[in-house]
């Protein structure tokens, strides 16, 4: 029997020059799909600590978590996730992939050119309906 326990996951929406950072998955299950980088919250860990840890592990950047973008509840065939997206600012470093195959900075108009994880789509819709400036 599959464990459909809800997983709490945080992702960062990183803006630079009115473009948003996206990363391409490199794992077997979702290889080739794009996402906002982040990861699962560990027991006893805050969202902020999780996101800043994950972004350092995945992209070798030091970040500061800022305001909430939105929350998404999504059911995949093998798991339920509660995805929380936060605006995030790079404090130090430039992204370098380690767990992803690549990253890109894209505008809202370019999202249609990439295939994203299903849970990330409501975040894209929210972002593209906002008026935002570079953090």
C-alpha cells in the first residue's frame, strides 16, 4: 500500500531583472520537468530553514526567504504535497547545479515553453498575474 501522507515542501521564487529562476529535474521519477527549486521540510525544521538549506544544497547559493507567494495542495499518484512558495533573494553566490541538470532565468511569457511539475502550475499562474519588480 502506498503512503499518501501529505508532504510539506517549500520552493523559492527567485527574481532577477524581472526574470524568474527555474530548474530542470534530474531524478528518475520527474527527469526533464522544470520546477521552482526547493525541497521537503524535515521534522522540526521551519519553512525558512528548509528553503535556505535546500537552495544551498541544490544551487550553492545563500538566500534569504521573504514573503509568501502562495500555497498549493496537490495529489500525485503516489503522494500528496503541500507546496509553499516564497519569494527568495540571493544574498551570496551564483547558481550552480548539482541536483538539477540545468537552470534558466525566464520571463512570464516564456513559461509556456517549459514542461513543469503539476504542483508548480498554480504558482506560475499566480506569478504571471502579479506585477512584480526584481527583488
